[in-house]
C-alpha cells in the first residue's frame, strides 16, 4: 500500500479526490467538501466545567485555510457540524466565521447538521440536504437512487494494528450497498467510530491517504 496526498475515487464516470488533509475535492466543479469541524467544542466543554484547551479551533481553521490556498476552490461546502453547540458559539468564533469566506477566497456553504440545531450564524444559513451534480450532499447518511451520498456525521475511523500498538486513524468510508461515502471528521478535537466490515476504507494520517483492507469492527454511534 502506497501513501499519497490524495486518492482517486471514480464513480460512474465521475472522479473525486480523497485528500490526505481530510476533505474531498471535486475537480470538475472545483468544490472542496468537508465535514464535522465541531468548532467551539472546547468552549462547550468549558461551559460545563471541563477544562479542555482552547487551541483546537486554530489548528482546524488553519488546516482549512491551507487546503483552500492549495486547491483554490470556487466554493467550500461543510457537510454539517461546523460548530459543536450554541454554548461554544462565542463572539470570537462568530467573528472568525464571518471572516472565513474572505480568507478562503470563495463562498462558504453549510449543510445543516445535528450540532447546528437551534443555532444561528450570520451570513451562513443552514441548507437542507441537496443534489450537486451526481452527488447527494447531507450530514447524516441518506440513500438516494442514482446518486452518490457524500455525508459526515459518522466520524469513521479504522483500527490498525493489534494490542498496545493499535491505532485509531480517521478514514474515508465507502458503503457500496448504499452508495455512501462518509468523510472523516475534519475537526482536530473530534473522536471517531470504527466502521462495519465490508466497507472500503482510505486511511488519513500525516497529510497522506492510503487504501486499507484489513478487517475491522463496528461499535457505537456517531457523536
């Protein structure tokens, strides 16, 4: 298995690129897709008395800006859970979100996720699940006839190795039966859930992506 900065994902004559940075690139439409940034998670935990460091958002946003500078997208679409909760949506975070389109150099769009419910972000309305060319964009998995579902919510990870050397690595997860490609969580403070056997996985580690076929187990549900 060879690691690379991206992996080609062909689907019915279309091509997507699975990026080692954790996003998906649609080269024909020049669209960058991400999922599950969970910005403001540390502040949400702090509001409940849990002392989590507040530096996770900076790392996540810097990774996004670096990726956008490299790809020069025409738009960036987040497939839900851009933020973690209303408690974490501080004035500072609102200011950062307001500045994002200019910093990205393109429009920013948000498919509403379960963590955005009840929240309002100025200039960034929560859009419903929708078609984009051959893709069906959603936060939670949604099977659609004759379209590939690109979604977040699942936070897929792969279990690599055994015993004390076992690693949990974020990954892209493709279910052929439901024609669903789940993106890894882009946020630096997010966990993950192993995927069931039978799904095709691409590991994401150190800015590289690699196809993976080792058997894996399924536990838990999405955060």
